[in-house]
C-alpha cells in the first residue's frame, strides 16, 4: 500500500512510496550483526511532511524486533536517535 513504510531486503533499504516518489533509508548489515543506517533521502516534493521521521522510526522498530543494534552513520538518523531517547538502547556500543 502506498504511504506505508516497507523494508526492501533485496535493495537493503527501507522505503516509502508517496505520490509516485520514493523516500529511502539505506542500511548495511555488518559482520557483527549490527545494522549501519548509511543514508536517508526524501525527494524535494515530499519534504516537510515528516517522511524521514516516519521512515526512521519504522527502521528502528524493525531493528528492535530483530534484536539488532544500529550504527547511525547517517546524520539524520544520528540526530533522530539523540532526540528520541526511546531508541538509545538500539545504538551500537550503547551503555544501556
């Protein structure tokens, strides 16, 4: 269904399709089992609609369900995790 975030395991990314445009959050599975969130992109036409936050929250919840830790290499994801303390336990090498 359009507008709902999805995990695309083949492309190693989370994505949302809205109005014919695709927003993505790319990830890499690391050797130690952590997930590195490497890049977030929202097309200009979709910006200002909270799309990056929805996609990031979905990706972090997916990591939690899998019991994985996250390495926020993307500056957006790093800032999101800092501002949303409920995800602090997912940060790789987190003291929590």
